[in-house]
């Protein structure tokens, strides 16, 4: 029996010294994921890139964009070799397809969710009563801009703090008021992605060096949902953000 969710072609784009065996391996892996799906796969595009900077620990990049019944599912991964990157990509794509399937199953079980569960607005609390009530210390894993954008979308967050694998600097990727994806701080001369996914734009934020109290004050004074900053004496980026309960959350990288 022919699987109704199978696709005829997986489009592959390669940059750098990517061998034919590596291309075939990537196509087989992605095709297998598509054929295991429970929704029609309308298209699939795989990109392989082998960066020529041999000083990089993870020079190989693999990414995929699948049109799953009209919904874009994306994943990105890096590796020491193209094959290793494809294996990591395969694992991440599998997790995201399983996550989507679970969400669909949850909706079928609860087709009319309680409207009170919709995202509320920010509660109003006087500034002198606001506290940092959620403090996350994360081991930031190096990733590409595309991978960071996908992680933000998969987590359903409005911003995501990450360590840029290409530039070895903490950055924040976020959606502005118009839902445009932006990344900060700006890297002069950077070639931002946008050919196989919604484009990523350079954002106006800079990494200001501020004590936490001053970052909180900036958050109080403006309408932005978060402030991207580094404490004096450190170049590690942190984010203090508004919580729906009116208090603050803080995300900082583990040293």
C-alpha cells in the first residue's frame, strides 16, 4: 500500500565541499521522516553547508524545512561532519514531528478549550513591588540563527537567548511588534538567512552593560517585553523580562 503522506521529491541545496554520499544520506533520512508522518507533506527542502573555516569545532550545518499540510516545520543542527550534522538534524526533526502530533491529538481530545486559558495581558503592579521571581541559569548550547529562530517558535516564546555558533557571542532573537524576526546585537557584514525560511533581520538592540536594577528600571520605563543586557565586568548576555503576573523573570547563561 502506498503511504498517502509520502512525497515525491526532497529538494536539496548544498554549499561547500559536500559529497554525493552525504547528499544521498540526508535525502534518505528526511524522506524516512516524511513517510512516517500522519499529515500530508507538501514539500521538503534540505540545506547542507560545510564551512571552510577549519578552526570551527562544528563546521557542518544541516537544516530542513517541511511544509506539513500547510504548517512549516523546521530544524537545524551542526556537527563535525555533514553526516553527524544530518544525524542530529534527524533527531531534532523527529522530536518536532512527534510534538506536533501530540498537540493535534490533544486538540482532538479537547476540541473546545476553555477560553479562560488564552494568554492574558500583563498584570499591573507598582514598580516598587515588582520582584525577580523566576531566575533561570542556562547552559547555552552553540547554535545557528536559524536553529535559534526555530527553538523560539517551537517553545512558543517571543524571544530566545542563545550562543551564536558562528560568532561565539551571546545574542537574543525575538519577534518585534509586527511579528518580524530580529536578532541582536548586530554583526557587521553578516549574511542573514532568509532563502528557505522567513527572513531574519538585524535588530536595534545593543548589549548594554548595566546592573540588574538598572535593567529592571529600563523595563519599567518602556513598553518592551524584555531588556537584553550584561552586568558590568562581563560580556555574557542576560535577559530580564516581564511576566504575565506583573513581576520579572531573569535568564542568564551558566559560566
